[in-house]
C-alpha cells in the first residue's frame, strides 16, 4: 500500500532540530519533542494542504505540543532578534500574555545593560560560531520587574529556516539568597573575634575561622564536641551561673580562661547569647570570644573564607522525572546521578515513597493528591529524598499534572538543594549571631562608609541604623584632633588583614567612652579590600573598674593613705625627681607607742578610729605635696620633698611627736599615745626607696630604745645593730626545734634552817655560734614576736620533768618556781599546757610555783582573778614576782589568791646601807605576814643582807651568796653533798659577787 507523504517529513525535521537544541541543555528527547512539534507546525500545515493527514498523526502532534505547554521550564524559539514562540512557563517568567510571545522583540524583555550581551550571543549562535551557550542575564518583565534568568540554547534549522531554540530558568531567588548569604558569611568569617555556635545542650554546631586560630583546633575537630572542651577548669557552680544568666537576660559576658589544643591557657572576654526559636525555647547559644592577650594581636590573621558560605546552587544540569501511580516512569541521567544510581533505567518502576524520608511522606502525598485532584496546577516544595545508599539529601521539586500515556501523571524538575538548605541554615544562624551579639558590629565599604550595623551598635552608641548607614565611620579615623584617616591603621589592615586595640568613640549625646575595637578587612575574589567589619565592646565599666582597682591596690582602705605598694612607687618617683633636680628629701618612719594596748583593751573598732584621727593630725603637719602613707598596723611614713636642710626634717619630726602626744577622744574615752619617729635623708642614707625606708625603720627602733616619744636620725652604725638583732631573732625562731634551750636552777634557801627547799627555773640559750646568750637579749625578742608562748610551754614541761626526777631521787625539794610572761598569762591555752606538763611529768601540782609580775595580773584584773582561782583549784602555788616595782596595790594583794610575795632585788641591793630600802623591805615582810603570805627575797649577795632578811622574818632567799643559777646536774651534786647551808654561813662565808 502506497504511503501518503502527510505531515511527517517536516514534522520530523522539527523534532530532530528541537531535540538537538534541548540535548545541549541536557533535556530528554520526550521534552524536546513537543517543542519540535510546535516549531515545525507551520511546515506541517503547508504539507497538510498538499496531502490529507492521517488522524493518528494529528493526535500525536497534539500530545507532544501539550507536553511542551505543561512544562514548568520556559521554552522558546527565536527568529533573528524576536521571540516567535514561548510556552506558558515562558509567558509566566516574562509576565507577558501568551499571545504576545508570537512576535516579541528581545529589546523589550532584555535589560538594557545586558541587551548587548544577549544580542551578541544570538548572533554567534546563528552564525554557527558556537554550537550552544548557557549564561545568565537580566530581563525586564511585562510588569516592570527586573529578574535574573539563565538560558540554555542552540541554533537549529526548522522548516527550512534558521531558528534559535532554548530553555529559560528564573534564578532571581538564587541570586538574592547568594547575596544575602555572602554578606552574613563575610561578617561571620571575617570577624577577628572567635565565634562558637552550640546547640541547646552545649555541643558545638559551628565555629568561625578566628576561633580555629584561637583554639588551635580545626573546625571538623570541634564540630559536635562540648563547648567546655575550650574552657580551662570551669567549675560546675560557675557554669550553672553563666547558663542561668544567659537564660534570664538573654546574654552573659565576662572574662574567662580558655584552653588551646596544645594545652596553653589564655585569657578571653567571653560573651554568650541565647537564641530562641519560634516556640521561645532555647535552640542555640552563641559565644563570642575576644583574645585579651596583647601578644596575640601580632599572631592572628584572619583566614579567607573557604567557600562554606559561597553560592550553593549551580544549575549546570536539571533532574527531570515523571511519576505515575506513585512510581517513576521516567528519570533522566542527572536525577539518577543525584540519587546515587548508575543509570536512569535503574530508577524506572521504583516507588517514590521508598525514595523519600519517612518524616516527609505526608507532605509528599498531600501535594501529589492535591495536584491529581485538580486543587492546584503546580507545586513547588522541598523534601528529603533517600539515596541508593540510604543517606538523605534535600531536594527541591517543581511539578505539575499532565497526561502521560492516556493517564494523569506528575512531571517535575528535581534540584539537589542540600548545599542550599545547609547554607540557608548557616545564613540564618549567622544573621541571628549578627543580630543577637552583645558586641557592636558595623560593616563599612572600602571607603569606610557604613553599610550595616547590628542592634548592639545602636544600644552602645545611641545611633539608630538609619542614622548610621551611609555615614563615614570613625573607626578608621585618627584619634587626635585631626579629622583624617589613620593611615597607619589602614596600612596594617592592608598588610595583616586585621587590627585590634583600644580607642575612643563618641555617643550620640556627645559623650566620649572607651572601646575595645577589632577591625577586619574583607577582600573580593581579586584580592582587593571591598569592606571592613568592626566588632567593638564598650570598655567604660572595665576602665572604671581598673581605675578603682588601681586605687585600692595602692591605698589603705581605712585611712585613704598610700599603702606600702603605692608609697614605694611614689617614693621611687620622688627619688628620681630629686636626683634629676639635685635635691634632697627625707623619709620619716613613724610608729605609735602603746597602740596595741589600746587596741587590745578597747577593741579594733576604737583602734581603727584612733588610726583615722592620727592620720588627720599627720596631714596637718605636712604640706599637701608631701607623701603620707600607712604601711600597716600603727606604722606611718612621711616623705618630705625638696628638703633644704636636715633641720627641716627634724622640725617636722618634732611637730609630729608633739602632735601625737596630745590626747585623743574616741568613743567617750580619752586616749594617750606617743610616736617614735625615725628619719632617713636622701641621698646620704640611701639611693632607693627600699634602702631609705629600711634605714628610717632602723632609726625608729632606736627612738623606741631611747624611751619612745622622740625621733632619731639614721646613723650607719644602727644598721649593724639592726642586722645583729635580725640574725638573733631568726636564730631564735629555730632554737626550740633544734634543742638549743636549757634550764638552769637557782637554789631558794629557808632563812631559819639554811636548807635548800626549792629552786627557780631560769632559761638559758646556748647558741651554736654565739655561745650562752643572756636572757636579757632574747627574752624581749621572744615577747615581741610571740615565741615566748611555745618557749614558756617548753620551760614548764622541762621544769616539771626535772622536779619529778629530783622528787623520785629523794632530794625532797618542796617546789620548783617557773616564771610566766604577760603573753603566756593571756594565752587561752595556758591551763591546758600547765595541766599537760603536770600530767606528763607526774609532778604533784603543789610543787609547781608560778611567778607573775604585778603588771601582768593588773592588765585585766577581773580576768586575772578568775584565772588565778582556776590555777589555785589545780593545786598550783602562785607568787607575785618583783613586788614593789609595779602597782604595789594592797587591794590587789587582797583580791588575788596568792601564796608568796617576792621582793625585788632593787630593794635588797641597798641593804644594810640604805635606810629606805630596809624600811620598805621590813614593811613588805610585815604586810605579807599579816596576809599569811610567804616572802621570798631575791638578789641576796652578802651575809649582812641574809642576816637582815632572816631577822625581818623573810621566809626564803635566793641570790649569788647562796648559789648562782646552775645546770640540773650541778645542782644535783650540790644537793647530794650539802642540803643545809646555815652552818657554813655561821662559819663566815665570803661574799659572792656576780660576774661583770
């Protein structure tokens, strides 16, 4: 049967041409075929006039044309510089009626700035210079909007004429997102401050490049790690406080110690902000970390963006699919590649639901149902597709319903938008960081004009975004009076890419305030600086705190005077000034006499008020330019500058001594203190602050030794004495633990029988280098530094032990006397170590006799009575030593539970030549007899003194006549050889004189 020519030859030519065009765009033949039908329609119509076409041919053409018309991609045909065909999607993109696309000049739809590019590309393709082209350009829509598009096209011969056939895709949204992402990404990445973003559980989501530099970790090492891995020894309590503050106020800021990967610890300023989602629940935390180490400024370098936030969509290929009855009936090679399959054929027949994330199935089913039901013509949505290996990726689908093989199906384009979704998430996060940061952030162009600011900028400076944007930023300007660019800073930024430091800024109201500013230069692809990003913190509170801390660190909190640190610094400055001007200055070291007694008696509150009052008196004695400081306790220092002569220093010292001697009236109490002052003069007595202060201190101690309430100038020989004093004190601190102390015992003899009935234990210090040190040299030292308490406890233990040894040996001594100092008597543990000494030694309490001076018990009479009664209850004997030299109060004798009185050697030495001494001694003995007290006389050195005391009724005597203090071993031999001394006295003993 002969075949009719029909419309098939020209139609097939159109089909072949269109297929070639769309193949260049990597579109399948079944999409290209409808376009070919449309373009070859004219030729087909001419052929149809010559020969009637078969009904089947018409149906095929209609079906192919419908396929093209229902495509979501703009498909067009050009003839010369005019559009002669465009499908409905093309009309939607251009915002022109469909019928306007049959003869529409390119100049009406192409942006004027891009018309030359498009015209030239059309010419090149039509001339056969290139097979196909793909490029972006801008269009002018019929509604006046400017949109960005991308074209895929190639030249073809249709119906005997040269035409241009192509696909047009609207990429405006992609360009907008790319621009927004680029801006926030640059701000995030270009910041020289370390930024960490965590989830609500504190696990790191992302960090910027600066944080990598700070911590030493790579970004991939930190992702998913707890943020605490960056901190140094944070306590649980502080972490709870920080989290609570961030949750309550939205942010927390403070200094923190951070930890580098290599283990280094460095100080940072840490700002934490809490980000909340639409349900007001915390979704993320943003931490901005500023390195406060000055040396890091030269080491840090802003890393260029590595492309994480660069454009994420490059539509080099388009994935196409057809779904019918829930299964794929067509897939092109690109979508197979995206889903991880080797070829498109492997996808045919697979269920779409099997290739969709379970959580997104309801969304996919709803869109599919609504399109098939006619509720919507097309849909555009994003969901997660499942790859062949089971992994998920984000896909953006554009699909609409059309008829395929006589039944409804959904045709669509699938784009892999995983990178875009991730980039959008990061962009939103970066935007929220920008908006939520507590630090002010501003972005300028290369000419330093502000293009963006965050809310913190407005809060700190007072300028709104509208007031700031477009204005010239001051951050790159000089800080002096010249309103010009800081070229040194600009050179630094050009060289290193970043700068940070302290600078001044001015608020909207004109107020100047300090800021810590970090500036980063942002470069374009060509390496040119196109913008600057500044991050700054208001340093007002920090500077005020630093000033306050500096004051507190250098001033005494009670008096407001310079403390030791502040005085030493100022004194060094004054010495340097005096040296340059060839002047003299004087340092006066002042110590208040009797201050400790007032402090202990009336309490520290009264003592503090006395110090304040003394400070005011000192201020009145010096010039306003002279330095005045309190070194601690009751010690003050005056520095007299520009001293014309030492006499002026003596005059000031004399005025100070006189002023301090006047009574003080504190809390209703009249108080009297005096001052001991030491004077050292520059340059003769020292060339630095430490030497002058030390020498003035030495001179002050000399003033105390000379009776206090006076002043002394420093002399060089004082240093030798002070040094010896210091060595002796240092040795004394170790003497007890080294066992250098020993006890000597002086016999106490009964006047009636001449028998040794007791001993007095006297401590001696056998120094390894100095030999036997007299008690007068080290006892006062021990009293001053408090060592007398442990030394006294040792004396008690040793005396009790030795007394028990003599008792066990049968020597029959009645008592062992031990002296108690004032500090021992005031010690809270006195009863404890007396009881311990008795219990550990086994010595009966009645054999222990404690000797106290009148001044000791009279300091706190009521407390002394209670303590003496406790001692009496223990069975210990009590004796008043050196009676007659202190208060000599008969009332005291009456109220104190005493056993013995000991007459001071000062009265005994005048017997028998001084009538007053003899009368006083007889009176003391008579009073003691009436009060049933035993009397002991010390310092007996002659037979005449012994005879007088025995006749006066004195019970016991001791002195060199009867025996010097001697070691226990020597006394034991004495006791064994001769217990009774009276016969030898009758035989006429010679006087025994103490050694000179």
